[in-house]
């Protein structure tokens, strides 16, 4: 019976998986940028962006490249149409585009994408 208990403990301990370590980074201040609205008017968007970073040891690298990442997010949003900016599905597409761009830039700069998820936690547009 003892052998069975020991085998069970060994088996289940080998299945234990360490949970991933995530930290969050928020761009401060909020991002405010323009987009081209209908009839060549300018509209604006104010948003709060948070990055979910894999591994607390990667936070410093993301902070170091924050100006580059912020510029990329502003560039992506500035190229969007008013319809896309004002629709829920469009916002999700923009969020995915920004996430992919941030991961691509971090991969170029550090050799790893580092960011697991990019989130818009606040979105105001006019």
C-alpha cells in the first residue's frame, strides 16, 4: 500500500505545472490622437492602454521601449476610418492590430514578443 501511495505522489507531482508569471504595464498619460472623420473633419480618440507582460523580468525591457510602442499604437489608430473607430467590432480589430504591431516591434528589439495581451481599458471618441 505504501508503494502505491508513493507512486501516486510521484505521478501527481510530475503533473504540477508552474503558473505563468504576468505583470501589467500601463501607458501614462492616456493616449490621445486624431483620426480622419467624415467630410475631412478631425475626430479624436482618448484611450487607456495596458499591456500584459509575460514574466516580471521583462517589465524593464517593455518600459525601455515604451516610447516606440506608444508611437506605433498612435500610428495604427491614426490610420483608421471613423466607422471603424466608432464600432465595437472595429475597436476589437484595432486592438488586435495594435497588439500584433507591439509584439512585432518587441520581437525586433528584444528577440521575444514579451507581450501576451494588449488591452484598451478605456475608450472615448468623438
